[in-house]
C-alpha cells in the first residue's frame, strides 16, 4: 500500500493527535513538548523524529540567544559607560580649553598693555636723550665762560656784577638740571617697574608654555628672551639710577658752592686769586656734570634700543598668542565634534540596550511560560484533583526572599492549574517574624500560610500557631505521596522541622548550611596561602590577607550584628569547639564553658582584627556583600549566600566544607526556609495544595538553577534529587559549592541540635547569645564576661514559668 493510501488505526490517529497538539504548543512558544511516539508509517515516524530534533535545536538556539543577549547587554553597558566617560572627559577638556582661551585673552591684553607701556617708555627715553643733549650744550657754555673768567681774572673786580649774573644763571641752570635729574630718576623707576612686570610676564608665559606642552615650546623660547631683556633693562636702570644719584649729590654740592661764591661776590671782599679759584672749581664741576650727562645720554640711547627690542618681542608674543588661540579654537571644534559623536554612540547604544532589554523581556516571558507549563504538567501527573478547592482565595505572609521572588511570576499558573487565587503579603526579611507575631496576636485568621525560618518556627510551634502537615499528608485525596517524594529532603532537616516530636510543621524550600568557607582564589595564589582546614589556619590566612600591602581586601567577613540569627556563623564555631548552649538534664545554661569562651574569643578576634570596619553591624546581607563585591578575602558563612556575590566574584571563589575544631570535631549550623500553614487559616486545604505545587520537584529545580538573565539560584532543599539532574549540571552551582553544601548538611548535629531548637525559648536564648557575641566583637567586654552575663540571663529564661 502506498503512503497515499495510508489509513491510520485508532491508536495511530491518537499518536497523530499528540503530534499535532505538540506542534500547536510549539507554535504558542512551548518548545518542551516533544512527542515520544513511534508510528507504523515510516514517513510519519520520520516526521516525528525530525520534529523532536527541531525542538531540541530551537531550545539550544534559545540558550544561545540568552547568551548573546547577555553579551550584548554587557557590551552595551561597557560602551555606554565609555560614552559617558568620553562625554565627561570632553566636558572637562572643553572647560580646560575655555580656561586656556580665557587665560590667552588675558595674556594678550596684558601684552598689549606692555607694548603700549614700551611705546610710551621709548618716547620718554627719547625726550630724556634730547634734554640731556641740551643740558650738555649748556654745560659746555658754562665751561667756556669759566675759561674766560680765568683769563679775565685781572678784571675780576670790574666784572663782579657780570660774574654774579653768570653765577646766578649757573645756579638757575643747575637747579633746573637737578629738577631734570629727578625727572630722570622717576623715569628710571618706571623702567625698573616695567622690567619687573616684564619679568613676571615672562614667568607667566613660561608657565602657560609648560601647560601647553609641545605646542608651547616656541612660546616658551620667546618668554625666556623677554625675561632676559627685562633683566638687561633692570641692570641699565640700576646703572642709570646710580649715575643720577651721583649727579644729584654733586649738583647739590655745586649749588652750595655757587651760592657761597655768589655771597662772596656780593661782599666784594675776595681777592682775584680767590675769584680765579672759584671760577676754576666751577669749571671742574661743570666738566663733571658734562661727563655725567654724557653717560646718561649714552645709557638712555642703549635703553631706547633695548626697549625697542622688547616692544618687537612683545609683538611677536602677541602674534604667537593669536596663533595659539586659533589652535585652541580648532581643538575646541574638534572636541565638540567628538562630544557629538560620543553622544550619538551613547544614543545608539541606549537604543541597542533597549532592544536587548526588550529581547530579554520576551525571552523571560517565553521562559516563564515554558516553565509554568512544565511545572503544571508535572503536577498534573499527581494522582489528586487539583481543582477540588476551585474558587478559593489564599494569602501568604512572605519575606523579600529569593524563594518569594522566584515563585511570584508563576502564581497565575497555579491559578490556571487549581482555580485558586493566591497573593503574597511581602515584608523585608528583618520585619517578617515581627509581622507574623503581630498578625497572630491581632488578626490570626487574616492569612493562610507563611514563610518560616527554622529557628523562629520553634516558638510558633510551641505557641500552636502552625498546623501539623501530617493531617494533609495522610489524606489521599489531597496528597499523592509517591509523586511528591518526601525522601528527596535530608532526614535530619525533616527531623528538625518536627522539633523533637512527630509533627511536620513545614515543607523546606532552601537549606542554609553554616560553617563553610569561601575564599578568593587569586588572593590566595598571590599571597601563597594554603586552603585552611582548621580555625588556626583560617585565622592565619585572614591575618596575612588583612596585613598585606599587595591586596586591597580585609581578611575575613562574617556576621556580627546583635540580631539573634546572626549567631548562625559563630554557633558553628561554638559547636565545633565542643561547647553546648544548655545542659538539658539540669536545665541550666552552659555557653560560658571554657570551650564556649574559647570559640567566642577566636570568632570575635577574627572579625575585630581582620574583618571590615563595620563587622559589629554586619547582618546576613552586609556580611555577604562585603565578600561578594571583592572587599574581603574570605567569607565564613553558608553557600546559600552565593546569590549576593557578583558574577566576577562568584567565578573567583572556591568553597570549602566546615572546618575541623580544636579536638577534631566538625559540625555545621543550619537554617531552613520553609512554608507552613496558619493554624487558623480560612482555607487550609487550598493552602496545602499551594505548598505541594510551590515545593514540587520541577519548582525546586527551577529555584536551584539559573534559567534566564536576572534569575538567580537560591539554593535548594531536595538534596537527594537536585544534584543528579542534568539541567542542574548545566545551570546549577559550581562543583566546590555543591561539595561544601552537601558535606555541611551531613555535618549538622541532631542531638543536641546546633541551637536549642527543641526548646520553646530558642529565639530568646539566641537573642541573649547574640548580644554577648556583639559586645565581644565591639571590644566592650571580654568573651568570659559577656558569656557569664549571658548564662545568667539564659538561666532566668529557662526557669521562668
């Protein structure tokens, strides 16, 4: 029979419907519904096989798209950051060029002023030179007249009046000369001031040239020349000033002598010899004056030449300044173009990032839909009626925990499966327990279930606030025990959730095993450190890291705040030292035993000496963040904290299981986040269906793997199943994480437990212990003093009615 004549049997028709349904699911975005059927018809069988291969390839390509989108986002973030950096640098460069331009304009203005001053100085010097020549001519005349006076000595008496007139004229001229010398002195002072200003200007020019780098070399050479000329001008001014001082001094003496001669002539009592001598002195003084004036004239000419040279250099500097300004304007234009280009790149990258964000959102929506259907399909395989509480509405009190964040996007799929509406009432983690206690005391039936912490739930259990889940577990209409697989959880964790009885008050979602060590591998390699195996080696490694000049990290990070759950890390060290919190036979506190004191001394010294500055305030998040951002070399904590680590730090980190105690004991602390049902829940059966759905195998696998960008692993509680899943091997935690986590879970003690979980006062007792730990870390008390005080307070709590 040919394929065209093929008529499927009823069984074959059913298989064809399955294939068509799977194709319809794929068309709607679900790539997981492969068909596991074999057809009698070869073509259909080939089609089925090829269809499954196509789905597998599409799923693989989807993973590649995730990787590509993440890479594009990372690159986009880098380019955007670079663009912002370029914009910032461009703004700074533009501002600096504006400043240089302003300085250049200011410099040009000052150079113009200097040029104008040099021109005025040149004119003044030329005027001085002309007046000096005139004075020299007058001095020559005085000398000639003095010679004539010597020749006419015999006629001195007859010519006394004439001599008197001449002497008076001489006095007048000398007085005028003295006045002119004072003008010359003022001019010289002006020259000196200009020389000083020119020298300062040259210094400023040299500074600007140095700032300009290679482009300012020519400007620097000119500045040096200006500085040299200013020095020469200053030297000439000093010389002129010295000559003027001498001339003024001699002029004053001459005035005195002439006045004396004039008085002598008026008396008409001097002899011809005295008159001749007086005339001879006058001639000598006039010749000296003539010589000094000649020197002034020569110096003035030289200064005029120097000043002309300065003016010429100033003009050249002005030309250079204009050229520099033009270059600056050109660079500013280029910088502006660069800024525009960077802005365009930034805009384009913003658009690309927007596209990537849209792609990631689409992929996330696709992944959520994929997983939502996958979880519901898994739940439909349970032998119960999921819609038996259809129409009910339930609410859960939750913290802002990774379990809450992971399950919230899927609540609509629970409603699709069951017909039950569910809402979360979410609080910050540090407020969760107080909110639960408040509602249980004021409006206890306002919610159906809650997120429970292992330590706090001890008090809830004792107070009768939480239901024993065994009543639902044993109800076959509500529970398919073979489908749920309670054996996936560690026995010691289930045992602890019974609090020493046969109750089961919650189902685990995340286990936190304390006492593990995470360390930064490059830091250990750089400092040549070995992996610590005990607390002495841990202290040594923390000390080396903290005191190293080559590593910018503190030694160790862990919890140190006074919050009772912050004792989780110290409690591991406490138990590993062989200490116990309470003697259950006598009902007395024993935490101040030598072993307990030794453990707190070691823990407090680690954080106080080698921890971060805020070690005494570090809660769960802060302790993890210190290591997660690369500020500490070691983290003493739980592998469940890995969600706080940056991707870079996560890849640098290796985890170690709990360390050996001083006597070879190895114990781990434990904290379990779980979900339970309110004893006074309005809809307890609907809440139980939600607990099974939210902690099912597929939901647990989703919670323990990284499935899409921004979806972080929160750890897991099904320790006997999750590690064996192929998907976890591909998208789960690092191997050292798994090894440390599983060894820690196996090291959690049962009798007695790490903290007094079996006592109703557990949280109150650990609150007292936390205060003792915190005050010791702060250095306010010794470990012995703090634990003695804590033991006394614990005894009071243990014996109170």
